[in-house]
């Protein structure tokens, strides 16, 4: 009797397993699953959703019947619930780091994405619940955030889709699009530069910290962003003093940081020395001269261009072009024209000739070429 009982229990378990082991079939309503990820610097946002279309497989055309009908304005009459912002299962939006939505903070994590449609005013809801089927189990007390946005007209979209516009390091705009309507909401990263800076610091403590170029790259990045300048200056000093690498790239990086700190004269002192290094090319010397012109230091720029001409006499085109710019900045157009004509004679390509010919026309007209 006991053996028969055990056999019946085993059979019941097997039968139950067969009942609940579901087959893998196409998604309900043929609404295909989509996953879209966009990065904003180090921060990612991923949207997982099911995408319905306007023309159903049976030929039904729902054009003009989406907004206010298939997707009712306000809360759905059946259940008094918001729209799932997609089809089938919960639309889920995931943020790898803390972000701001329309200027309001939202923690990193995954959220059920719901919307309350309107003729123009929409509410976008981020729910802490992500496991529901659509919005049928939605509860307002599980909201993490609600924001209000305006819908916009859009190009025609057969399938409901999510797109990312205004893709930048510290932000983007998420757009739900379907038929001729778009519902955008802005996602911003309030601390994008700090995230990169923390990553840079960690990397410089590891194996990448044995590569001197990485310290200079980090310093140049900080100078460009005008952030963390004291530490950036320390990185350049580490390369120059501790690693003993007194070369043009290291001095150039330190000069960039000094400029970002408002110490242009100190930067110029460094560059005066740097252009004497053996790795200072004709191009970087010319670039320094052009930088001096931008600083309204024409006499100093001419000195640099003259040094370039002595050191790199074989590259007549570039050194003569530099001298033309220097004397033009000083207002000595006849002298500048002379050097521009010499540069034209040494032009290495048709493109270079066109460039110099444009300078010559300006100088002949008594105009500065800078």
C-alpha cells in the first residue's frame, strides 16, 4: 500500500510539472521584445519593453485610433491604472548610476516604467515594482518618482519604440515614439566628470600608473575640463620630477594646467623651455607661436617663429607661414606678405597653396590673417 501511495505522489508531481512547464512561444500579440541601451559617459540607461505595431497581423489598421482610444487619456477606466508604456510585461528602465529625471533625483537601479497619457500633458512614473504584467498590479505607493512632461508631434512610427536624443556625456533625452507622437523626458548625470575622475584615480593606482603618458593624459583632461587642477599639476610634476621625463609632452601638459589655473605667464615660461627640447616638432613650435598671437603677444610670437625658422630651415613652408602670421599680427603686412609669398613657393600640396593664396589676398588688402 505504501509503495502504491508513493507511486501516486510521484506521478502527481510529474503531472504537475508537465502542467506548469511552459513552452517557448512567440510573445503575446506578436509584440516583439526590445532592449535598448544608451551610455552617457560611464552611465548607462537600458529600456526593456515589448513593441506593438499599428497594423495588426490580421490586417487591422489602428491608424488614428491609438491615442485617446487604444491608449486612453488619463488612467485606464478598467482598473483605474496608468499605461504600461509598451505592451505585455512591465516596461523596465534601468540606470547604472544615480541620475536626474527632468531635474529630479533618482537612484541607480531598475524601475517599472508607466505613463499617464494626456492630450498634451503626460505623467511619467518610475515604480519600484518591476515584475508585473503591464500595469495591472501597479500600486501608486510603490512609486519612486513621477515627473510631468509635454508630448510632441513626431515622424510616423509603425512600431512603438524608444529612442535616445541629445546624446552627451552628462545627459540625453529618452523618447517614447509611436504613430505620430513622441513623449520625451530628460535624463541627466549630475556628477559625470566626478565619475570619470574617480575612475582615473583608481586606474593610475594600478598597472596603468606605470605608463607616464597616462598621467599626462589625465592632467590634460582635467585642464580641458578646468577641474581638479591641483592634483593634475601634481601628476605632471610626478612625470617631470619623479620619473625624470623632461620632454615636450610633459611640459605642454603642465602648461595646459597652468593656463586652466589662470597662470598664463607661468605656462609661457615652461613652453619657452619646452620648444628647445629635441622632441619639439616644427608644428608644436608653430602652435605655441599661434597661441602667443591669441594672447596679443606678437613680438614674442615672432621670436618663436624665428627660432622655428632657424631650427627647421628645411621645412620652409611651415616656418615661412608662421613668420607671415607673426608679422601680420604685429601689423607689418608688407613683411608678412614677403614670408607668405615664400611659403607659397614652398607649398607641398594644392591644398596648402590655396590656403596661402587666401592669406596673400588678405595681406595685399592690408588685413590681418590671424
